[in-house]
């Protein structure tokens, strides 16, 4: 599960809530519209289904559209995020 990023649009930071039932690492990546990786967080092995929150400081990127991708084993979910300055 990957909830929509908040706030959206984001100015200085964005928060992401997620939960995974997969026994293994959970990776949260942010890509720009050209498919370039701009941020990545690898979480420790999870699998308990508990909702967790991670954040991304958007101060280093330009205004635009980004895609948040959560991967856990075979599961992959994505959400669109707009960053405004």
C-alpha cells in the first residue's frame, strides 16, 4: 500500500505513508518525468503490514512532476507528486 503523497503539491517536503506485507527490503524511489532517479530510500526488512511514514525534502529539485515508486518484493505501487517553488 502506498498512500498519495502529502501535501500534493509540495513545496519544501513531502510525506509518504506505506505498508508492506513482503518479508524483505522495501524501497521508495522518486523519479522525474524523464525517468531519472532523484531520491531513494531503502528501508530495513519489513513484512508486518504496519503503516510507516517516510519523507522527502524537495528543496533540491525544480518545480515539476515526480513519480514516487514503492517496491517490496514483486509488489510495485506508484503515485504522482507535483513540486512547486
